[in-house]
C-alpha cells in the first residue's frame, strides 16, 4: 500500500496531544472555523434571542467563540452557525455584536488600539 504524506489542513493547529495543552485552552471560531487560543477570541452568549458579547466570560449559559472581526461575523451569519453553536432553534439577533465589532473597527482605523479605550 502506498504511503501518502499527511496534508496540512488550512487554519488548524498542527500540534495535537499534551504538547498543545501547554499553550492554554483552545477554542474554535464559529465563523471561520479556525482553532486558536481562547484569549484571541470573543466569547458570545445568547440571551433571550439576542447574541451578547461576553468579554469577561462570566455570563451564564452556553457560549460560542468568534474572532473579533466583522469578516468572521459575516461568515457565521451566512453559514447560520449561531443557532447550532448555541443549540437553539430559530433565528438569533446579532445586532448588538455587530455594533460592538463595528465600533472596534472604527477605533482601530482612527489609530487607537482596543486597549486605549
């Protein structure tokens, strides 16, 4: 049987097992489906049909993670990923999340970083 070299999966972490655990917890972005460090993602929670950002990670309920980027939000909406991630039926309102990400993008365009605000 012919041996085929393993192919690199786009956007995936290459290390598996105990060595990958040393980098801290990993989560998957519901938009682009890339696994990355938990600290690089924004936690989201669904509260009464509205997607609420939870930057401190303290709100109760099932959470989902997304890169703090409008591109990932648009991908998640197009893929209808939020109802699956939160395990809820029906549409969810991402307007609060969209407003936060747009404001963050405007601040970065103005030359200020997120930590300056």
